[in-house]
């Protein structure tokens, strides 16, 4: 039997600390790019660029999505074993698995290319936010009965986590669309700041969500620390 203890406080401090380091590196990269005209610096700027793909911020964002998918699965399992309604938690485990794949493969960007023929402008310049927003609204409404069964403090935490994530993923993307339409420029300093805000809110929302799910699991097992028990038998 293998037992691993994870302190919630240590998790939160570590997760937020990594986010702060990544954001700081991105902002330093923007200074290098726009103030000094050095967009690479031996490849370090693209490595931490929130705008870019296949780099450290993308890996961290994807990892947080995978973590949340796993935690939703554990919550589903715990509630199911307790004889409680658990379908919504299982559904969200699947949803976050899809979002992790999307973050890595850029599915929403390919969807945006497909919708470009409709010539959306302004807040809907990045048209993928329309179907994704509708899906988020549908999942959110479907989850109300499940959220109401949770303790008030955890319910508020989960709601705030979802709100922060959606504000980043959809809200900031809408502002980016407005700026793109108004400026006609694909990338500039303002757009980079908007992207930094988007990615930061997304990752912060995911950290808040993971913390809330860990609290749910802990409350279910009546302990102060999350304990994984892996029995080879």
C-alpha cells in the first residue's frame, strides 16, 4: 500500500507561485520585445510567451486542466461510492479532459477558422467563443442542483473559480476581438497584455477549481489531508 499526503496549503502556494513566475517571465518578455526590440533572447522569450503555443505556459495550463479532470473523476467516484448523485461530476471530468486536449491541439482555433466565413467582428471576432459560451452556460445551469447540495463555502469557491475561468477564456477573448477589429493589427503590445490577462485568469480559475475539488474530497473522507491509497491487490 502506498500513501501520499498532499497539504492543501502547499498545493495552493506552489500552484499560485508557478503562475506568478510564468506571468513575470511573460511580462519581462514583453519588455524585451517592445522596449528593446529583442523578441527572442536566445529563445527564452518564446519559451514563456503567453501568446505562443507548445511552450511552458501552455504546458502548465494543460496540466491544470488534466489535474481538474482527475479531481472531478475522484469526486465522482467518492460520491458514487457514498450512494449520492454523481453524474454531473463525471460529466465535468470528461469536459475538462476535452479542454485539456483543446488547449494542446488548438481545437477552438480550428473552429474559429471554420467560422471565419461568417465574418464576425468586434467582440465576436474570435467566433469560437459563441458555441463555447453557450456550452458553458448549459453546463452551468445543469450543475445548479449539484452545487446547491454542497456546503455554502465550497459552493461559493467553485462558482468563483468558474467565473474567473470564463472571464479569462471568453471575456478577455471578446476584448481581444474588439481590439483586433479596432486596430486591424494581429499583434501589438495591447493585444499581448490582453492575452496575458486571459491566460492568467484561466490558470487562476483552474487553481481555484482544483482547490475547491480537493476540499470536497477531504470533506468526504473526513480528513485534513488528501490521501491516495493505491492497493496493488
